[in-house]
C-alpha cells in the first residue's frame, strides 16, 4: 500500500491492510461470478470493471464498481472493490460505510460493526451510520449499546425517524409505555405513512390500556411500511436500475 496510507489515520491503514490480506475475492467480470446474470447487467459490470483497469488509482471508479456489484447481490466482489477504494482514499467515508452494510448482507455483523467503529470520525455526522449500527447491535441483543447508537442518530439529525423508531422499539420491550407514546406521536405527526412507527405506537397504547386509540392506530398503519432515508445506500439501490 502506498505512502498515502501512512500519512493518514493508522487505524484506517491497519483495517484495509487486514482486509487486503484476508481477501480471497476475485474481481468479477469472470464467468464464475456473472454466470447466469442478465446480459445488460453483465455489460454494465464489464464497463465499470474496464474503467478500474484503465484507471486503477481512481478510488471513485472502484466505489462505483462496488455499488454495482452490491446492487446485484454480488457481495464478495463488492467488498473487494470497496477495499480497493478505501485503499486509495482512506479518508472518504462512503466506501467504508457501504462495505459495512455489505458485510451484514453476508451475515458478518461483527465485522460490519468493527468497520464502522474503525472509521467513527468519518461517519460521525451521518445519521444513518448510527441508526444502522443501532439495528445491528439490537439484533445481537446488545440493547444498551443499540439505544445509545439510536440516540446518537437523532442527535445528529432530529428528523431521523429510524433512530426514534429504534429507541421506541427498545423502550417498548422495557414496558416504558408512556415514553414510547410521547416519542412516537411527533414521528407520526411528521409522517402519517410511517407504518412501523404506527404499529409500535398502537402496541404501546394497547399495552397501556388505551384500547380504542391503540386499535385505531394499529388499523390505520396496518400493512404500511416505512421509508428511512439513507442517501449513501440509495446510491447502491439506484445502481440496480
């Protein structure tokens, strides 16, 4: 790895070096990765891969290739592409962040957390990094840490509904019902289509004994999902189209 690494955060350098040594991923325009893929997808990947061959020191090219792989669920080559991007531009947060999400997609939440924790300063101002971290921690049963991460997300962005929903989920499990109601009423006032918040609020109202209000909220939010903005990850999703 080049000298640029050693002028920056040693933790970033060590993380990428570890990933580089442990990575056995093959970069993909090879048949083993793309076998059976839509020809249009293959063409887009081959075009993006060709750019990294032509400009191997372009961190952005590797990032775009990684997003394209991830969008089409080719996670191992996506991770390798993100690794290359972080090697070239270790102070740019997006590749680290998407690498962490990709790791969860192959069932490696501990590595995902280590990735985010290792670049904490780079993503500190990005609320989705905190609420995603909270989700991963909650799924691992580390609820106190999860709550802290969710609360950090709403400190960064008070409009981050995913953070409020995460906090409310933990408080509901603790039977802190009035706190859930007080927390979620403003979330639903801001977005009546947030079905996740609606279901949580309805359950809290029912558990608190306000059955009429609980049934009303549960009925209004039945079958509804929720949109939690994450612009960096949405770049991956749009790469699929």
